[in-house]
């Protein structure tokens, strides 16, 4: 009876092991979101250090490399926001928390004092009454803003078109090349940071509306940015031999994020340290469980700057793209309480039905939702080259998209194990 009891307990524990959060996934996630990775971006060698770490992990777990190492180097243009400061009404604001800058902004300082022009949102809204009013407003605005710093107050309107034009209004001032002046746009929207492959001739600070007052005083401001036309980054690529090496399965993710501006780090835990950790977790599994097909693991750089790494890859592929039987691209794996979304699910109905059935049969995730094609992640360049592909991301969680709060601590990792199990079952049936 004692032996039988121990056996039953053992079976119970083994059953629970597969449902526990994978330790290797957690280890990789913590490293990628650590301060030493500097948000895996363009300052402090963040993306470079991340690619070196990931290539070492590929080697440690036993992946093979196509060439002498796992790194595929590329170059592209990028405007690098290095540091910023802003003081309003005597309060020093925090980058990423209180304000950000438009990613194309050029360097600026407040040494050459300029007067301020405050844009009239009331007159702006009225100008939409008729074409003549619009013309008069634009001409007057153009005249008043020349050679001045510009303040764009928060806009309060329910008209979507007016809101849309207002968000883009600062672009009008780009044509007036005026060294060392800035635009200060106050907004109700969330602060979503991004990147730019060009540098504009204006600098735009985007600030939370709560800092706008009727007696607004901008005490000091500065920005340091560098445009680099040939920034170097790496894709990280390795593979495992399969039982059949004539066809290839690709499992991919992007490992880069937005980086660090001054002391403010954008950790990119969900987007996309989590997807990268899942790729490594799957790579580790398949080194211990030989896959049906040759399986290639691709981690792309510079996705946040415009899906650069994967576009570079498809133009310089290591092996013929026609050999790829299916590509599974993973991004935003830091949620899952509402299941997953599958981009291209409507395009590859047979594969989607298989994924949906596997989930239902094994009771893994709440939903497997279908979506059509969308060029919003690294599957896109492959799909445009006729490679069958899915882009899978989780639904639910806290979100924190493209801000400083996308941290390891803010992730819901309770769905990592069932997502891993579903992906393995799906790949094994391809």
C-alpha cells in the first residue's frame, strides 16, 4: 500500500510539473528585463548586449549555427534619443512617466531664450466651421508661431477628425526650419514611446495634460539625440536537426525594445522579452526532444523601429525561404488570461482549426481568437514572400504597451506553461 501511495503521489507531482511556470523561461525573462540590458535598445549597447547574451544561450542549450556563430549583422538608420530634461512650474518631470519626446526630435537646449506662442484650441475648433475660417486660422497661426517655442494645450473635443488633425499639427511647423526651438504638446492620451528612422528639424515634447495650467511656465528643457545612418545590430539565429531536414519550421520573436533615455528604462517585459523567452524555452525543449522537421529559431533585432530585422533577413536568407513549411512568430507573451490572438488565422484556416482543436481538447487557454492578415510583427516580411505563417500574441494582462511600466513584476506569467504546451502540440502536428 505504501509503494502504491508513493507511486500515485509521484504521478500527481509529475502531472503538475508541466503546468508550473518553466524555470528557464523565467531566468531568461529576468535577464532580458534587467537594468544591465538597458531596455535592449540604442543606448548603453542595450541591443548589442542582448544579442550577445542570446547567442550564448543558443550555444549553451545546444543549438547549431549556420555560420561561424549565431549572429547575422545588419545596419540601418535610426534617430537615437539619448537624454532629456524638462522642468515645468518648478517641477522636474520624469521621462516616460510625465513626458516623452517625438522619436524624430533633434537635440535642443534652452540656452538661447525664445518667447512662447500658445496655440488657441478654441479658435482651432471654431476654424472647422467653414473653409474660409480654416484658411484664416492657418495663415494666422503660421504668422504667430515663427521663431517661437510653441505650446499646444490639451484638446477637449469628441470629434475624432479634429483630434486626429490636432495630434499631427506640429508636423506643419517642420517646414519652418528654426534652430533651437521646441514644441510642447499636452495630451490626455497615454504616453506611448516609439522610434524613428529619421531626424526632423523640430523637437516635440509630449506631456501629460495634468501639467498644463493657465499660468504655465516652462522653466527649462533640453534633449540630446543622435542620428546614426548606419547603426549596427544583430539577428540571432540557430537550429536543430529534425527527423526530416528537407522542410523547415521557424519559431521567431523580436528581442529588441525601446531602450533607455537618461535614467528612464523601457524594460519591454511583455513586448517582447516574454516572446524571446518563449522561443528559448521551446528551443531548449526541442534540443531534448528531437522535432519532426528541422527547426530554426530566429530572434530579430530592430523590430520596434519598423520590423527591420526580419525585413533584412528575408532579403538575405541563410537558406531558401521556400523550404519553410510554417513560421510561428511570438510577441507579447506576458498576458493570457483572455487567451491568444492568431494573426493570419483566416488565411491559413486548416492550421488555425488545428490550433483551436488542440486548445479545446486539452483545455489550455480561455480563447484562441482568429484575426486576418496584418503587417504588425516579424511574420510579415515572410508572409509577403509567401511563407505560411502565424503571429501569436496573448490577450489580457496589464498591458503597459511601450511605456516604462512594462516590467517583469507587472506580468501575469500563470499562462506561460499552457501556452508552451499548446505551441509544442501545434508544432508537432504541422
